[in-house]
């Protein structure tokens, strides 16, 4: 079954004390703020979810609105759909206020046709009815010509008025007086600042509206119940557009964020005092504050330009970002940044190589090759070696030697300067240096041709480097050219050694729609077939190879063994557009699937990334069931209050749950032996138990063991490199 | 428009003086501005911010504070004296020594009966206001440390005084201090430095607002003496405060050149209790804002960068009107340059000296826009230092260049200049009637000197090699007491026109030595007058940018003037914010009138049709791109040239070449001291 994981466009999120709700694609994701895990998805909308809103009268329920023309009411702790209100028009955002009982405010297109660029704010009286599906057609327009941006409309103090910013105009509508005031700004001021409104926020207690502008200014409007005598003050820290503003619930602070990826906290009425939370990783698109003011949530636009993101595929959670460039990301349109263009892991996942380059019009190309070692203690990558200018021209390919048993770790890189280089980890000659570092071992070239790609064989005894239509095979031990293989015409696009029993085969794809397979024992072409392969990769745990063929805007997938002419699995039109990157992620536990068509997924799972940044994978039926089960179990865990003692109890119950689930997912590992100790503890009468402090440390310890187990059992290959915009 | 050889003069190093103090009289709508050199300027805010009067400075008079009491204007300075000014004769009326060391501040109670001054020795001295003088009344309780700022409570019973590190509240009746408000010092390194309360304001609800050297604007409760709120406005000093008449808005000027507005606003819409909230920030100055005034519709600020800035408050004025435009007044509204047309000489007036220059010469020919090779460089012939401690208030050079005259508030001096080997001789015996002049002017044949004297009278002195004789004193019939600020003698020597601050223009017949006529009074003050050499029509431009042409023969407005008034001037012409300061005529083409303001010079061709409201006013560039026959159809009477900027004088010489005296504002800016250091983004 094909499962699509949409890119996380968090259009709008709400934050309550323990849960964070984010609209993501067609569903709403519920995250726990304590564990940062996604607890469950609220599924039901048929089009993009455009807004999420806590129900003002009941903080355990949430409204979500979608472009499919419905508003749904959920119990988000249990993930149950309570009601569906059919509005009939695409909805772009949703607002509600505690003072307007039973009424929600929606932004819909001004005319009923969908193409119109004009939007209006309408009030919808929600009918009281017991049915699950309710038609709500009583719309009354409140404001015309509003922005579809959810951040551009906000309720004022106690819901007495609503403020809407659109373009260059701020409009405040007072419900009691039924009167609207408009405050236009000039398009731009003399200094060139653009005055366009980006977002609004209202102070919860005072009559003060904060607006964010395109030039980075924040205006605080007061006295806006006068047509002329309104006034505003200006705060300026952001240098580019302010994309989100939010007052804290008590109104003591104002939070703002923008492209600088810095969260700025302004003291209300003491605006010269401000605090910063810098280096949040990416531009801030939305800020939400939990009602008790204890938690701030920022959502970011994912422009992973300088950062590599590590995603745990099995947990659907961003593991960590690694700042490769280690330069403060100064956003400035037109300013050239260091860009990470290539990255590679070695097989065991303890080395990462990255290439970054900066090309300025006048200056020469700047290249940096960085090698990172995985640190078990800190659970992150630590920079080991930086090689500036490793090549004279752009690096075209890079690969680590895969041999797990070999003593030396090797990296091969090919460049447009006509050379390929092998880099080796070696202890420094100077003994005062602590650890080994990387240095160049060999520089090779072939007939002034430009090397395009390189590949190590599974045992690390061979290195294949392609020079246009010629494939050269080298021995890394002695660095001699063993043989050349060639299948003209057409330059080689991809090279791949077979694995395990097929390791005698070398596969290559050429630009001329040819997939060739050479037998390295005979140094002859074993077979070749005509197909336009855009990406070729081998499964490290089996003989399987996957080939993605791009045809007429769609990508087809073939899985085959080099030794067998018949593909194991083929699927037409897996996705639209080209597949840019793919990876076989080894499974923690081997599946024992008996279906022939899914046997190739037993050892590892195939993940691939399309040109539209969709990350996709193949799952089996059994896995799907398991996923559902585990998500249910997580909910039960989280819905009970987290008292310290409950930790003890809950752990135990979870154990039981797992046992009951055991029949369904037999392969699931039982939790570490710590649980036995817990059971013992629980059975012991309270008066003979040791002091709580002693108990506490014990539990912490038991938790630690399990955490380590998970980490050690998950090889770093699971980390998926989402960065792939080259 | 025609082609001219242009002398582009940039050697007039005019340097305006920094603004020190300001006082606004809301009843008469006059703003008094004191400059660092002691000069005083009166701007009429009811008449397009026209600089009505200038009282020249004096060596050693450093005005630190200004105060209006009704129509009377007082100043106090670090020389320890209080001065009252005679605004009719534009001179100090009298000076009173306060005997308390340098005076930092002066303030009158709202009843206009008492004047309080704050002195270096820690005393607040009260002066009683009498009809003609002021009289010392008593001292308030003496404090340690100087009194920097003072403010009366509107009831007149309490006075708040800003000092070093504290604010004192005095009971004005008993003279005792009732409260002592301690002002916190700045953080960090400035902790050891005393904080100076530069400015203070006592509001009618007993709120005290203070601005200090630690960059704070603090709101105090004057009844209990407690601090209500602190607004940190700048890293540097808050130098000035000004409160609006209705006490709903106040502004604070800082060393960074910003003006920060605070407004008295209810925090929620329908509630009554209000608080002071920081709202707008205006940045129109590069240097310290030393003086501020809050008028009903605008914030007026001035400081070290010498410009007076009128920033209208957009919530108080109609949008997109002339009133809502920002105004910067950089140059005086009167001429500091005198041009001898026949001799090609320029006289530059500085407060303490005069410079006489001969313009350069060139015989080259070139295309329009070319710069010509200079045959003879312009040369400074004479630099004449004034005598005495009074600054020069006006000067004149005769058209032939043979006579030079200047006046201070105390004396008029006349010099004879010889050019064969340059020599200057003072004319020693001047008639007694010629004691002091507000404006000087020579007749076109250099045989007479006209000097405007008190009560709008004009003294005529005949000049010849042997002696200078008082001929006559011309007096207007209106009996106006205002000074004459414009004088113009016609080319044929028959007419003399004089305009005064009452907006009257009197034309005298010099042959008969009596008043010929008075031009109908327009509501706005004339800024430039001239009499046509051929037709004897008087052209007047007023501060509201209106142009009138008055026929002296018929004693009525000319046909052209009526047509102009009927059709109305172009809106862009009326929107200009600097007055026309000079009018001249072309001897070649009698239909041409030359006039200029700070940003443009204009030739009005009276033979061409007037511009319609919809036509482009500034059309010289588009005309140039049109083919010849089209041009005539599109051209109109106003030919405006903006090639030269920041003009102090444009004049036509006898040889039909144009003298353009420019003083780019950037040159002035570059001569100012360095502003306070500010961290700029990305530096």
C-alpha cells in the first residue's frame, strides 16, 4: 500500500497546555507537548485543512476548517469527530470568540465562484442539532474584502471588535456599534519601507492592535474608535516582513517572528526592552501561545538551505538539525549563501560527508568538504575535518567505502576538474592531535575526461568511476587501474555494484536510456536493456536493486535482482514528477511477509522523495495495522494526568497493553527488563518500600536503559536526509 | 526660456546657527526661535510659517530659554541676564541682571504676572511683570545644585524645578519646597554621573513629566511625589519636552535627533481613566533636538542641525493638504546676498562680517549644459569685519559698486569703495536720523541711500563725494508701528516701494518726496517686491505664494494680475513651501519676470498663456523633447528651472548673464559637529 506523507505545511496551529494541533495537508496532527511525538491525526477532511481553532466554550474540542467547505468539530484528545458542519464554500480560515456563543467566523470567497481573489468574513450561526452532519447555511457577511491569510484577522478584547488587515488597510469592526473604522496607510514611505500589512494581533486586555508589516515594522494602534484621532507607535527590529505576531494571554508581552528566524519578545508598554530567541532554524511563519502562557510554539517554513534535517522515519519526527555551514544565516535577498550541495553517509552511519559551495558572480567558486563523526554521547554529529577547496571545480559525486569490516574508512569524490580523489581517515602524524582526521590518499584521472559518478563495491575492494561513457575500475588497495568497461554511446549517469550474491555485477545507467549490467569476473557485458532510468540504487541487505524510470511526467519503479532477468516488483506511475532521491532503510526487524509481491520489502523499506518534495514509502498491510494500533495506545498513555506516581503505574499498564497487543504485532519487542522491577515494586506493600528519592532514580534508570536500547538498535541509516534540492 | 551664461556661485559659506530655544505663542500663533549666536527669529504660523522678524544676535548673549508673556517676549541666558525684546524695533528693549549666575531656564505663570528663572546657584528667582519693566520679587528656597528646568502648574500655585538628580516642587506662595522627587541615574558606566533633568512639564492634573540625561521620560504624580511610569526613550539625553495646549499629547526631543510623541489615551475604548502611552517617533534631525514646541496641529522641532522642522500631526490636520506636509526651514526668508548688477559684484552678509566678491569671467561659448572655461576666477575683494558687539542685521551694495552700507541695531555704517587699487573708506559723518536701519537700499544711480527706520518710516540720504545729507523721512499714512522688511527703488529713480510686517506696501514718489499710493493689503506678508523698469508695474509675491501686479500709474491691479487671480495659480505652485525671496527683470525682454525660492528659479513670461489647472507646471524637460511647432502649443507662462538647488540668490547682471548663489544643504551638514554615535543595522 502506498502511503503518502505530505510535506508539513503547518498552515495554522493552536497550542493548548499539553497538546499542539497543526493542520497538515488533509489532516490535523495532534502533538504532545511533553514528548513532542505526534499522537494521532484527525482525518476526515477531503481537501487541504486551512485552519484549526480551539472551541472557546470547550477547550477539549477543536474546530477545523478546510477548503472542502466543511467545518469539523473534534475531540482532539481521543481523535473523535463530533460534528461536521457543511458550509458549502471553500473556507480559508476560521475565527471564534467566547463572547459570540454558537457563532463562528469564516473567511470565504466573496463571490460564490472559487476563482475570485476577493474574500469576505462571514458569521455562521451553528445550528443546535444532535446530528453528526449538519448543514449550516445561515451566513451573514461581517466584513468584505479581507485577506485569506489566517494571521490577518483577529478578535479584540473580549470579542468586542474584530480587526482585519488587508493590503494597506486596517479595518476594525465593532460588534456593539456595528460600525467599522478603516485606517489606510501609504504604499511605501520615503525610506523605501513597504507598509503592506502582514499580520495582526490584539491585546487581550487593552484596546491595542499590533500589526506586522512587510518592511519589518510593528505598529501598535490605539484610539482606533476614532476616525481621525487614532494613533500608533512603531517598533522596528525585524529587517524583513513580520510574518506572525502574538500577545501572551496576560498581555504583558508581544511575540513577533519573521524570516530572520528569531523570536522577539517585546515588553508591552516598555517596548525598548526586548528579548530574543535566535537561531530557530528557519523562517517563522506562525506563533501560538498556550492559554497559560507557559509555552510558545513557532512553526517554520522549511527552507532547508543550510541545514540537514534528520528524520526518524519510523517515528515521524524530526530528530535534529545540523547546522553545517555554522554561519549565522543572514537572510538578505540577493546575498549568496554557502549552500550544501552534496552529502553522504557511510554504511554504519558514523560518518557524514558534506560538500558546500558558494558561487558568486565575480569571485571564484568556494568549496568546502566537511566530515562529521557521530558522537554517541551527545547523539549528534561533530565536525571532524574541514577540507577547503578539495577540488578545483564542482564535486559531481561522493561515496563512502561500504565495507563494514575494513579497518580504513575511505571516501571517494569526483569533480569536474577531471580528477577523482580518495580520502582516508588516518591518525595525525603530530601526536598532540587527539583523534584521526581525513586526508587525501590518492588522486586519479583518466584521459582528461570528467568523472561523473563513483561507487565502491560491497566489500570495498573495488572502486568504479565513470568518465563519460567509460567506466574505470580501480583497486583501492594499490590504486591501479584494473579494467575499463564501456558501452557507448551515452555518458554514464549512475553506477551501482550488486550486493551479496550479486556482488560480481556492476550496473550502470547511461544517458542513452540504457541499463547495463557488467560481469566483473569476465569483464564483459552481462545484459543490457533499454529504459530511461533516472535513479538506480541497491538495497544494502539484499540483492535487490531499485530503478526509477521517468516517463511522461510520471515515475515507474522496478525492483529486480541483477542476476535475474525478471523484475521482482514493478509499479507504474508511482508518483508524478521525477524522483530525486531514494533510500533503502533497513528494518529493525525483518518482516516475514509471505506475499511474493512484497517480499522485497522484508529487509528494508524504500523511501523516496519526489521533485515536489513529497516523501513516500512502501508499506505492507501488516505494518499499516500495527501503526494504527500503536497510535491508539499512545493516546491512552497521554490522556491520563502525568503525576509522578502515574509514571510508575502507567508504565506498568502500558506493558499490559503491549502484551494484549502482542497477538497482533508479534514481532514487537517487549520492553526492557526494567518492567519486571516495576512489577516487583508495585507488589511490595508501600510501607516496606524504600524512600521515594531512591525509587525515582530507579525509574529514571529504567527509562534510560530503554532509551539507549532504542538508540543503539536503530542504525543511523534510518536518518533520512531530506535535503535534496541541488 | 532663453539661454543664459550662468555664474554658479558656491563660495558663499553661509552657515546658519544652531537652534537653542523655542517658544510658541498660541494666541498670536507666533513662534520665537533663539539661535546659538543670540539671534532671535519670529515665525508667523498663521501665515505659512513666514519668518517675519529677525533680531540679530550679539556677542556674549547666549540665549538658553525663551518665554512669551502675552505679546511680550523674554529671554534668559548663561550671561545671567533677562532680556525683553522690542518686537517693533527689532532690538532688545532692556536687560536685567538676575544675580544668580548663569540662567538655565525661564518660565511665566499662566496668569502672566510672574516670571520665574532658574539659576546656577540653585535659586529660583521670581520677577514681577510690570507694564514697562520687570522687577525682582523674591527668591524661592535655595537648593544645592543648579536649577535646569522650570514649569509652573497652570493654577500658578506650584512650580516644579528640574535639577541634578532630582525634581523639586515649590509652593509659589510660601517659596518652600514641598516635594523632592529623586531621578534615577543611568545604568552601567553612567551610574557615577549625575543625571540632569533637562526639561520638565507640570500638567493641570498634577502630573509631572520629566526628560533627563539618562534618556528617560518619566511620569510622576505631583500630589504624592511618586513615580508613575518610566519610558526609556533613548540611550542618550532627552533634551526637550513640549505639551500640547489640551494636555493630550506631549513630545520629547532626544540627542539622537528623534522626537518621540506620547499621548494620553484610555487603554480600553470606553473607559475614562487614561494613561500616557508612547506612540509615534519622528526622525527629522541628524543632531540633538534642543528645542520643541507643540502647536495645535504640529510638532515644531529644532536643534544642532540648524533646521526648523514643522511636522504636522496627521490626526489633527486634513490629509493630503498643504497643512499636512512636512516643512523644513533651512534658510532665512530674506536675502543675505546683494548683487551690484552694473559692476558684477556680490556682497555676502554674515553675522559678524561682510564679503565683497567679483564674479568670474569667461568668453567661451558652449552648448546649453556645458561648463565654460573661466578666464578670470571669482575673487574676494574685501572682507569687512563689523565694529562693536552687535551682529549685522542688514547690508546693501550700490548698483555701481561704489558704496557699501550695513546696519546693526545700534548704528549704520557707510563705506566708499574704490576699485582701481582696492580701498575702502568709511563715511564718517552720517546724518543723525540714520541711527539704525531694518533694511537698506541704494537707488539705481547710486545717488541715494534708503534706510527703513522705526514705525515704517524710510530715511532718504543723498550721497556724493563730499558729503552725505539727510534729504527726507518718508512716513506712511497708516501709522503702522511694524518694521519695514522690504525696500525697492525703481530703475528710473522715481519710485520707492516699502513693505512692512503689517502686510502693507507703500509706494513713494521720490520726485515729489511723498506717498504715492498704498497697495491694497493682502492677508499674507509680502516676501519679495519689485518695480518694472519700463512699465512701472509693482510685482509682489506673498508668503502664501500669491503673485500680484499693481500698476503705479493707474493705481490698480493690472489686467494680467486680474487674469491670474481669476484663473488661480497652479496647485503645484501653491504647494511650494519656501517663499520667493527675490524678483528681477530682464532688460532685454520686458515681459519676463525672474523670481526664485530655495529650490527653483522661475521666469514668468507675461506674453504666454497662464497654465491651466490640469497642465504640467514643471514642463521644461518635456518641452525640450517636443518638436518646435508643438512647443508653442504646450508652453505656458511659468518656466521653472530646478537645475540649481538651495538657492540664496538669483540675479541678472547688466551683461545678461545670470548669477546663481547656491548653498547646498549637504555642505552645511558636513560642517556640523559629529552627531551622537548610533548603532545602525548591519554596521
